[in-house]
């Protein structure tokens, strides 16, 4: 008896006939069939039980290959299939196309079922009219007219700059009763992808754990996730194997790979699926979180303030520093976001932020880079009677050193934390390091939010100033003394 398409046994038999690049044919592994089972699950009215699927599988477990198989299967057995496959970049799009097209070229009989158009990375079904399998590098503009059916496949979601393509295609599922599948490894904390992953996990109505594996089911969505449960277990190859379901990955192969690791952060993220920052991070999550204290800066206390000013793309940040008998305490950051539409933030907004800060504390000194904000520095001295110290943004690593030796602590302000953890350590030609943005290119407003480190710059200036003794007089005070002497 003929099997019904989009059933687990039918898919298993279909996938088992495909020829891999080593000449072998393989059945899908049990964990892959588990993913397909949820994808093919229907409700009583034959609509999909789950519209959104998120599969978090470590690197090297055949995600891209499995995506190609799903694309071919969906196009072979759907009426007027339109299966967009979203890649993070053009290089990944090429790899995905080659995986799917390779199965067509190597497998007997598949050439009569599909036409592969290499130039535009499109695979058209010769049995079912429709666009077929169309592969896109991330660009929501070019994917705007897509109506996915039976499903859209989005690969390496953690590498996408934002979730716009995922949301765009996900918003078009109702038109034909389609689904969307996101396939990825772990990403960096506080990114759009990891935020989405966390939200899906938290709003799940039903969760089933099996060691390192989690299946979390919510309203119309399902998450399949393999992840090493504890950060400290990422060097335990038994624990890492539990998070890597492909049978070809063993404790032995993982041990060999781990011996060659020079970046534990990438290992944790790509092989253990734990959200982890790049090894380039100037200050790690743990270093920053360990420096948090429950203390607050008392109202009316005497503080110095670090001020980093920008007008068009980067933010303006003010960070107070209070000296206690035991340590210096960084308080909550005031962060002003400019319009980012080509116009400049009005200087009065910066002045008002200074006035508001002056309502909370007694400001003794403002430390800032005056190069492009001399007028504001002049206003602070003349109108507020506060000493201004001109300090360039040089040795920001003074902050990291002071955090590590316990002489600087902070109150846990989330805005300051975000800016601190955005920063990377960039090596200078002489061998020294400096803090820098993870990207030197200004992009759109969404991407810009991830490259701002201005609150860290402000904190660095005021911390470095407090490291120096005696306190330098401001340039304006020196100028007034010179005039008075004449």
C-alpha cells in the first residue's frame, strides 16, 4: 500500500534513497525524525499543529544537509510549492543550495523530478508547478513577496543581524497554511535571536526534558533544543556528546576537537549551544556580574561624572562615580539615543540630563573628551559651577583592571551592563589592547543598538581620572587663573 506524503514513514523512505557526497545512502536518525514528526503533525482541519518550529542543534550535526532534504521533500510532494530558504549571508546561501542540488545530481531519478538553476540558486520541481525551492541571503526586501508553502526554512538564525526575515515570512503563513522552521546553534547573549529563543522557551505550555535535550511546546510553536546544561560541563566530553545528537559525533571525536580549541567561548556557543560572547569580549558577563553590589549611591552624595557625547548615531552617556571607604561605585547610566535619521540630537537634551543628575547628586567633576563638545563643557563650568576635566578615551582597560582587582564596583544598571558587554578587546600594533565596538561600520538603527559602548567609555574616563592623583585642574580653571594673573 502506498504511503501518504508528509507522514513520518513516507519521509523516512524518501530520505533514505538520497545519495550523499560520499556515495552512501542513509536513513534519517531518530532525533531528525522527531523534528520531522512535529513538522508533519496536523490538526483535525488538516492545518499544521505548529506554525513555528525552532531547532537549536550544535554545529557539525548536519543541520544544513537536513535543511536541503526537507526542501526537496516539500517541493516534491506539495501543490505549487514555494519553499524559501533564508541564509545569513551569500556564502551560506551558496552552501545550502549546493547541498540540495547535490542530492538531485547524485541520486538516480531525481534529475527527472527537479531542475537546478545554479545562477539564481533556485531548484524547481518538474512535477509540481510553482516557484520551488528559492534560496535567499538575508535581505527582508528581496524576500518581501514570498508566500511560504508548505514551509519556509531559515538556517543559522544566530548569524542573522536581526529577526526581520523570520518575522516577515512568519507573518505570511496564514495565506496558504504554511509553516516556518528556524535552524541554528547558540548565539551571543542579548541578541535578537537569543531574545527570541528565550521568549519561546519561557512561554511554552509544556516542557519535556531528556538530559541535554528539551522539547518545549507552546501555542502554535515548538522548540527542540540540545544544550549542555551547565557552563562548567562544557569541558566534560560526555556532557557535550549528550548535546550533540548526530551519531557520527562521539566522545572520542569531541575530545580530539576540544584539544584544538583556542577559543572556549566559541566552543561553548557552537558545540554546547550555550549563549556565549565572543572570545574578543573585553569584559565577560561573569566579570561584570561578579562586580555588582547591593549598594546604591546615596542621594545628594558627592560624585564625579564620566560624560561621553555623540549627536547623530552613537549615544550620549553620563555615568556617576561615588567613592566609598572600600571601593569606587559606578552608578546608573543616563543614556540618550539620537534620532539616527541624519539629524543631530539637540544639545539642550544633554544639558537637561546634566541638570537632572545634579538633582540627585552633588557633582564635583565632569570628565569628558572635549574635542567635539567644548561648548557643553563651557556651559557645565560656567552655568553649573562644576569642574570639567578634558580626558581622551584612551586607556579604557583601566575599568577592566579595576573590576578585577575589586577597586571598582557597580550597582547593576542594565543600560551600563549592555554597553559594557558590547565592547570587544582589539589588539594594537604595539601589543596593547583597547576597548572597541564589535563593528566599525554604522548600519541601521537596529544594528546600531548592538555596537554602542558609550556608557563604558564614560565610565572608563571617570575611573581613569579617579586613578590619578592629585586631581588635575580643568582647562577652564587654568585659563581663568592665567587671565587673573595678567
